[in-house]
C-alpha cells in the first residue's frame, strides 16, 4: 500500500477547487439543486460499482454516466463556458504578468470616459422614472445577445443613452449592451431569470438583468420605471436601491477589471 503523500494532497486540493468553482457558478445561475443531484448520483455510482462491486447496477449506472455527461454538457453549455472563462481569467493570473511586464506610466482613468456618462444618464432617468436596462460586457462575449437588437456602435454618451430609453423610443423596452467602451446595440433580448427569491414587486427588467448575470459575467444596471430606483446585477446577485456614489464605485470596478 502506497503512502499518502504530497501528490495525493495536491490531487484532492485541485478536485476540491474545481468543485468549489462549479458549485459557485451553479448557485449563481439558480441551478444549485441540479448540482447536488449530480453529486448524489455520482456518489451512488461510486458506492455501488466501486465499493460494493455490484456488477448489474454498476453496468446500468455506467451507461447512464456515459450518456449523462453528454446531456449535462448540452444543458449547461453556458455554465461550462463561464467556468472555463473564469478559470482562464487574466485577473487570476495577474501576478504572473507582473513578473514579465513592468508598468509603463499612468494610463487615463476609464472612469472619466465611461463611468460618469452612464451614472449621469441613470440618475436623470431615475428622476424622470424612465425604465432602462444597460448591460456591460466583461470577459464573456455577448455577440449573440447583441444580434437580437439593433446595432448602434457609438461612443458612450449620456444623452444618447437617455434618448434610447426615452418612453416613446422603439428601443425603450429592450436592453442596451456596452462592450469595449462603446454602445454596441440596443433593444436586445436577454434571458429571464426564474429565481424564486426575486421579489414579486420587481419586473421583467430586473429578472432579465439577473438572468444575463447568471448566464454570463456581465454587469447589468436597471432603472425602475415604477419607482425610479437603481439596481445592479452581477454574478447572479441582484442589489437594489443604489445611490449614485455606489453605482459609480461599482462601475469603476467593472471598467478597471477588478
């Protein structure tokens, strides 16, 4: 019998880390019960086929496992894509970049160019109770959602944002998508979250914002048409009743990739 060594500890640590990331992503996407169900099925499969060595049950469960993996990949392709993106996220490997690259002076603060126009537009729309849904792309590409609306590809401008969400505008009911420092499209259709924990008082915009934050790593801003309140959704968490200062702080983190 081989001794329990460093390699075994590393093996367990890597497996635990992968399971933790999967658990977090499934929890944020509202499919945590399926995650526990899959773990329970794997536990029964290992117990029956490996520990008790039950040949008939083990063979049946082996067939289910081979087909089940393919079904899971199809059902959870968005979550798998997000898991892989987070695993290779450049922010997680920033310490390696510092070993090979040195800072080349100070760069212009993106908050001045991008954050403030969005904050001003949201505050003005909140005062007039103009409903709005703004999605900011991060690492996961949002091309498929952009194509569901009308392409704009314009610089971020507070007046343009307000005009797009003006109540008589044909693009008023859809979502605006911002990527790479530009307004890419408007009137976009987003996935709707079916999370039962969302208060019933919140409407379709809030559920759409939560839905896109569960399917991707995008940052979504909602201005309520009923109350004028500002909410944000990120990584499957919906935060409501934000002040202008709080919105500016969160947006600055997004554009700084923190």
